[in-house]
C-alpha cells in the first residue's frame, strides 16, 4: 500500500508518473544502458483537502479560497490520473458528538466477515484465470463479469453523458459496482449498485465544480 497525504502538494511530475504502475503494476525506466522493467503493484491510498485552506463546504468555518485558487489546487490531478483511481470519496468534518459516542458503529469483526465472503465469491468467479479480484478484471472481460441490466445501463449512460466519463472510468465504475454487489452477496449487479459506484467518483465532481 502506498499512502500519499496531501496529494496535490506533490509535484505534478511525481503524481503523473504513477499512472503506469497503477494501470500495469510495473515501472519502466529507460537509461542509456537499456530499458528496465520492475514490478510495482500496489494499492494507492491518497488524501487531500477540498481546497488550499481546507474549509470549502465546512459549516463551522468560512473558505478563504477564490475559484481560481481552487481550480489550480484541484487541477494538479489530471483526468487520466483520476481515471485510474477507483474510489474517490469526499468526507465531511465529523462533529464532536459523533466522534465521542459509543453506539451505532459496525464492528470490525462484522465488516471483516462480509469482506471475506465477497472475496470468496470473487475467488470462485475467477477460477482458472490469473485474476485475484474484481479490480484486476481487464477491459476485455469487463462486460463478461460485470454485466449490467437495462436499467443499470441507462443510468450509466446518463451519468456518462452528464459527467463525460472516459471508457476507462466506465470500466472502473462497473468493477466497483460488481464489488458492491458481492458485498451484498447478490449474484447480479443492480441499478443501485451502479448509482453507488458513480457516487464514489466525487473528486471528478469537485474538479468540475471548480
């Protein structure tokens, strides 16, 4: 796992160079002596503020950033890079009362059991293939393993027209929807699974709003 805190604070070149390892799981280095390819399969986890001051959308503080500052901040993350990030979640500030209360939280034991059950479904699905999880489904097999019914396809088409999703982003939405269905122990992807997967691309919405 590679965790990058304050992702837009890294240089644009450092961020963009991650596109190949995220997509292919390898890093290629070209030198005068030759070209060398190294394994580099990792899970990327990154965090960032919604704007340079960090208060955009907050109820308790006023954002001091103008549209140009926000656009420049978010603009460090290119469309091709965002295409390769499956899940992008915008998290609001947690009120103090919610942080200190002791009830209502789902236990890690319960979550772990659900995840293991979903991984077992994926193991059975990919028997005989060199695929370990839904995230590794190649584009050529996405329609085979992430079949959408008519309602789900209409929703995805509407979202694609409105948000201008790339072909890569559409494949990743389908794979995330497949995982959401697996976590619910359902054999088929439903319209609500696609809707949830689309909502998990909030960083692209943030860039569009800026």
